[in-house]
C-alpha cells in the first residue's frame, strides 16, 4: 500500500458501547443502512439532509440527489454552487 499513511484505516470500524471494533465491509454497510432506516422511522425523512460539493463531478452530484430523493424520501440537499 504505497503512498498510504501507516496510521490509515484499512478496515471499517463499528462503534460499540466500549469503543470501536473492526468489521467486514458488508457488516459496516448493513450497520449504516439499519441506523439510517432507524433514524428515518424515528424522526421522519425530513430530519435528514445532505450537502454536496460543487467541485465534484455532475455524475456524483446526480447520484447524491437521487439517493436523498429516492432512498431517504426528502428534498433536503444543497451544494455550494452559488459561491
């Protein structure tokens, strides 16, 4: 892994009550999905928002807005395009 810092994480970590523990990528993604669903059920989709970067590609910005609108179910997405 040339060019990477020796302190760089190479596996995902999941927060526990006692700290963090290593996890597989599949487990980490499942954790993110379940916690996102939990928060949407608890607070509603409009409690979620995303800020997208104007310096990224149009394709990535499109994917971000599609995720927020289709998956989360809200229109709370913005970027710094106006600056």
